[in-house]
């Protein structure tokens, strides 16, 4: 479990627009220890995790306070944690924010996030499932590329938000995108080269011909 950081001296930070921006974590990080990012630094709410702030941090878990609104470029690049609970007030996930987090298994993007940057979750080799809320309107190129274990993407917005280049490039061959049937732009059983089905779809048979699968389904 995450443990509280030793002191404010563990962090380099600056103040911007009435909030603290973490520039770098200088505390002692060990693979069997967790980090609890403080809600305030210098009396200011922590609103942003800055560029490369936890770059290749080996901590087993990192807890982000709900005060955080922005996770900056490469903020958690190459970290070791297997799960991360993103803060409720988060609005923006920048480029390469969680790139190469090999142990990360699943991600639920909180409602309120509008932007996911390029390569934000790319090359997370153990990532199996992602849930993306309707509030997300912009997703950068290759945001989930090279996630070789990714088999499930749960979406809640229109397909237009998923038009970026190579968004799911080199993911698992079994990847299925599930979408809200009340949203627009999706198609079944294939969308943009990926299997896609509305929520409530029930699979009752799979036929494999020459190594390729063909799904038989019914909307339940």
C-alpha cells in the first residue's frame, strides 16, 4: 500500500495559477514501497504533475490526490506500479504520461477528462482493459499503441474522438471495442479495422477459419 511521503522536501515544485506543480520527486523510491502524493505543497493544492516528475520511479504504488487536474508529459514514464487510480478532478493527460508502464494492468479514465495525449499509454505491455468516458473529445496519435495485452476498450463517447492515427496499433489481435449504442459514428461488427460491438452484445458462437475468427453475436 502507498505510504505518505516523508516531507515537502521530497518534492521540487513551483506555483502556477494558485496551485502547486510538482517538478520532480526526490524522495527515496523502492520497488516494495508506495508513494502518497500530498494534497498540498507550500500551502497550495497540488494541481499538476509536471513533465517527467516521476520518470522511471520504481515505487510499487503511487496515489494521486483528487486535487490534480493535469498529468504532464512523461510524468509517470516507465513507472513500475500495476494499477493507478486517477483523480476525480483530472482534466488532461499529456503526451507519454504513462508510456512504458509495463506492469500497468487496467485504466479507468475518470469523467471530466477531455484530452488524452499522444502515446499517453503506449507500450504498457500488461495493459488488458481501458475505460474511456464521454467527456474525452480528443485522443492523440498512438495513445494506446503497442499495448500487446489490450483486449477490451470500453468507450462512452462518439467515434469521432477516436480518429487519431494508429490509436490501437499493435494491440492484441483479440481486441474488442465496446461502445454506447446511443453514441454516433460506430459500426458493427467492425469499426476502423477493429472488432466493435454495442454494450449488451452477447456472444454465443465463434467460428475460426484458417486462423481468423468470425464472431456470431446477438444484441442482448
